[in-house]
C-alpha cells in the first residue's frame, strides 16, 4: 500500500503551497469540477501539463460565488496568468436536463451534491477575476469555452450569444485539447514575451479592439464570417457561418477565422495538427495520483470518478462527425492514439490501487473502436474538408483495421492481475458490418466482434443506431438502419454459436431536426418487429457547435441553407416520446387517433394489431429494455453510457 503525501496533489490552499516551499505561484487554475488528479479530468491534465513545463501551479476547485469571494483571492496574484475552466462538462449541460429542469445531482461534485457549479461558470469565474485582478491575464479553456468560442445558440436562455471571450472579458481562449497551445504559450512567456503580444498561437482565439492591427502570418489564409450583429438579424447568415467554422476546425491546414462583434473583431487561429503518439503518451504518463484530493475524504464519493476509476482512455478524437455530437468539435475528427506501451503502463498502475478487484470498467475512447485508425495516404487527408470520414459512406482512404485494437485487448487481458476488461464506451456497430465497411476484411471484423462479445461484455452490448428514418439518419450523418439489421444478424449468429445469451441494447433519439411524428411511429413499429421494447429514449438537446443545434435555432441546414423542420414545443416533444411507449394502455387511443389522422394505418396495424397482442408486451417482459435515463448526447454523451459522459470531454 502506497502512502500518499498531501504534496502529491497540486496545491489547493496556501498551506499546501507552503508545503512545497513556494513563495509565489506562476498559474492559478479555477475549475467548476471537484479536483480529481486523474487523466480523465481535464483540469487535472492542464494542471499537470503546466507543472511539466516547470511552472508552479495551484488549483482552486469549485470556488464559491455566494460569499465574499475569498476563494478567488486566497492564493494571491499569479506571476503569469489565471486559467479558468467550467470543468469536464458545459456548466449548463451539467446543471440542467433536456427539459431545462435543474438536475438533482452533479456528478463531478462529492456525493453528487448540486449547487457547487454556477450557471455559465467560465464567464462567472472570469468576471470575478477581472474585477479583483484587472491587470492579470485570464486564459479560458475547456469544453464550455471551446464550444462557445464564436456566435452560438444557447438553448437554456433561448438566445444567440456572442463569443464567450466577449461575454466573459477573458484575454485569450484555448479551444480543443490544450496541451499543444499551452506548450507554445508557456515557452513564449518564459522567454519574456508579454501576454498581450501573444496573438498568433495556433488553437487560440482573442478579441481585437477597434484600431488594433491584425497580426500577420504569411503561412495562414484568412476567412471572415458574418458578424454577430448580422447573425442576430439573419438566421440564414448564422447558419451559413457554421459550415465555415466546422470545416476549418477539422482541417489540417485551416484558415484563420474573423468575426466582428460590435466594434471588436474575434480572431480564431487555426488548430494544431493532431497530437502525435509521443505527445499524447506524454500527457497520459504524467505523475497523476489518480485519486480525488484528500480534502473530499469526508464529503463522500465523486460519482464521475467512481465511474471511470478503473477505466483506460486509449485515444482521442472521433471521425464520425455526428450532427448532434460535440466530440469532433472539441477533440477533432482525426484520431490521436496512445501507444500500446503507454496503455499497458496505465493498466499496471490501476492494478496496484488498493481497491482494485481485477476488473477494468472500460478500455475505450469517444468511440470504442477507432483506435489507431487514420488515413492511408496522408496527403489526401491534408486536403479533406469533409466533417465525417464515415458518412454518407466510409472513406476509401480510411484504414479501419480493428486488428491493433483486438491485439490491445488481448495484451491487457494477459496482465496477471486483470480478471476481465469491459468495453464501456460506445461501439460503432456500422463499422463492423462488411456491407457498410466495404474496405475492411470481414474476417477481421468478425474477430473483433467475437472478441468483444465473448470477453468484454457483461450481459448487454449497447450500440446507437439513433433512428430508423433514412432522411433523419442522413441529417444525423449516421448510416441507414438497414445496417443495424445486418449487425443484429451477426450479433445473433455469434450469440447462438458461442451460447452467450447476450442482449443487444439499441439507443435512439427523439425530436431530432427533420424528425416527424410518423418517423417516430415507424421507429417504434420497426423496433417492435425486431423484438425490442424501448423503455427510455433520449430527447435531443441543442448544445453549442453542432449542425443539429444550428438547424434547431435557425431552421436552415448550414451546408445546403434549405429549411428543415424541427420539433420544438413541449407538446411536440412529448408526442414523439409517446410512440416509444406503444405498449402502455394510456397511449393506445392517442396513437390510434394520431396515425389514423395522417393516414398511416399500416403503422397502426403494426403497433396495435386487432388481436390485442400488444397487451402481452408489458414493461419488464420484453427481450430488450433500456436501463439508463438519457438526457444529453455530444458534449458529454451523458448517462446512456456513463463512462463516455465522464471520460471523454476534457479541458
């Protein structure tokens, strides 16, 4: 048993600063999360990264904004800058459900207690710091800042908001994963370059005041999007902006984006190239304690930590580009994979923890099966502007070999202290279907599927076809439901062959843009025919920096500028939900009236056959049921797959 010292964690109080013998701090980091010193928690990663650059760093987790604000002044003035993040989730997603009801729990707070993270936390913290320390630069980052870096729709206030740089008054914003821009920033500051001169660091954004000269960079091309004021007046202009933003965010050689906000000008510099294996290994190999700070010992467990405590993240990024998801907007569409050696090193560290019982809860990433996948010819990727590598079809240049991942699983399971490793992250089932993944070796896909089903699943395999309607799926950037049928056939074959008795659990979204009531009725009928009885479904929640959110607010698809209908009212959303519960007696008359009115008696016969066989399908009796309450997907992939919710959104 290893005895930890208080100084093993980054300091959070003056007492802990003095334990390290420091008289001055270089950076003070404010976070909306409780402090868990673990690579799955973005604030801890940023703190350790800054520490690795030789800086004296302290962290103030969940500072109180309801008293005399002493948490903001207790550590004094940092030598270089303040850093601010709302935490691993957008604070509004963390605080509210899809129906805008305040959540009962905050997974990133001890005991799940709520009320420790303010709404719009990044803005609230930054404004306080700028008032208390007007001369000290404030650098903002994390999921909340990253996805709100440009004019965006805020679902919870139902308003179009300007860049969070304007709202908060911060001096600079780091978007995406922060290691690379922070390295350059710190290097320049240590050379004596003033903070206010740092205008050309990749993957950062700043606000230029009226009269400021635009910094020159001969290697960058520029593009200007519609101003914030124009967006307020013209929803189509706002929608058109997003196409530029999304494409430039996912290019290897992107343009610098400009947007006027009143008399100021927002400047978003191009992103860094995808992290190399050495770089991402370096981030995960830092000296984390992998534990919450001892200050929480008496307050209770932190739910997010308990969920990912014995899990390993093997890559970042997602090339799916789903219209409702924010992963690629924050982590990028290109995959940054860790080396097998780095992963196995972390597994070994986990096995040494006092309460490790031999079970790893997840070996995964934003999507479980994208490890070490990349373009076969890099030059083709260099010129690509497509937001997805697998929609509408899998790119012929994409190497989708599952062999490295299968071998990694097998290497993990060879550890003498590992009894079983589970795959808790969502699996892209479509990539395991040869009819869709035509460039892959079918035997290799079968080998991976069988490996997962026989060794890495506990009773249920969860996948996300999301819908059955081809028009809705096309807008979602998801494949036809036809391929889910194909996958289920393979699943059933392996299930029978190996006598596994596993359940296949599909997840779906209601009220998504382009989804009509008839689409939901068809979804209910088709899944019923397949033997599924759905108990809970995710209601689409608009979050910044997604195609679906742009459509929800503007009514236009940003790539075609054609109008798209979206269910918005509470009644419309409730009606779409009802079709999932065709087996409930109280919904029978409503479904009959609704489908008769729109002339879809064909669906009515499937859902409510005259022989009343629906009465036999009572909750709890079906082959497959949902067991997770689902409220949000994308910024956090929330509770439907909790490991994804708590692991994948960083910085």
